[in-house]
């Protein structure tokens, strides 16, 4: 029983390390994952590393190619676009629902997160910026009474992690705009604005990020 627990623990560690390196861009799309090398780095046998890679493949972060072995999955931009469109609809509604019971004394918590985002952007810490952005969004619908809805939204965020990579999908100019739009969302919640107004603005905020990514793709295609 103890050996099984140790094996599971090592597999979980290997999973977390590889997952973090993929999402942070240290393992870029297309890079081959060498089991023995990773095992040596983590001071463990290849078995838990191999199992962790299988789980990552199940999650969509890794693919296996003939004669190449496991490699980091390529970014699927179309799936990213579709997921963001769905998130814009669900988040808009969830934030509007949350606004009906959002505590006034929690507004400053949102401002604090947004302020930390400014600091991360100034420090060029894009990974930290992404983490804080997720924290901000999750907190805006923390008080949404429909838990099935918020669970589904969180699952979609997790799905985004399997599609995008923090560095490769980051647009600095959009990041500045996003912080400003967060300030508007905070004001809308603080002022208890109408349900429809909050829903529409929150939805537009998400779609603005999507449109920025599409414009960037178009500009790269032209060049």
C-alpha cells in the first residue's frame, strides 16, 4: 500500500512539473519529451514520468507520434477561438448573477488583484499576469448561485490551458486594455448596475481578447 502511494505521489509530482513547463512555455509546442531525461531531473524512475505523460496526453497537452514518442501538442487556434466564444457567453451571465449578491466589502479584493496584474505586466512576468487574470475572473463570479454554471466555466478555463501556452498567446497591448476593462467591471459591480448591463460588458470584455488574437493572426498571415 505504501509503495502504491509513493508511486502515485511521484506521478503527481511529475505531472505537475511537466504540466507547468508546458503551460509556461518552457516546453514549447512540438518539443519531444524524453522520459529518461525528465526522470533524472526529478530523481525518480521513468515509470511515474511515463504515467504522467500518459495523463497529459489524455488531457490534450501531449501527443504521441510514431518514431518520435511523446511531444508537446501544437496549439489549436480554432479550438481556442470557439472556447473563448463560449466562455464570453457563460462568464457574462455568471458575473451578472454574481452581481446580485456580490458583497460590498469584497470589491477591494478585486481591485487588489487588478493592481497586482499591473505590477506583473510592468515586471514582464506574463505567467504571473495570466494566473492573476484567472484569479480575477474566478472571483467576479465567486458569488454566483449557479454552481453548475461556474463549474463548467472553470472546466473551460482548464481546457484553454490545453490549447494555449501562456507566452505564445500573450498580447501585451491587449493586456493593458484588459486591466482597464477590469476596472470598469469592478465599478459595475460596486455600483450594482443593471443585470443586462453587467452581462453585456463582461461578455464584450472576453470577446475583445478574442478579437485581438484574431487580428494578430491576420496580421501575421499578411506578412
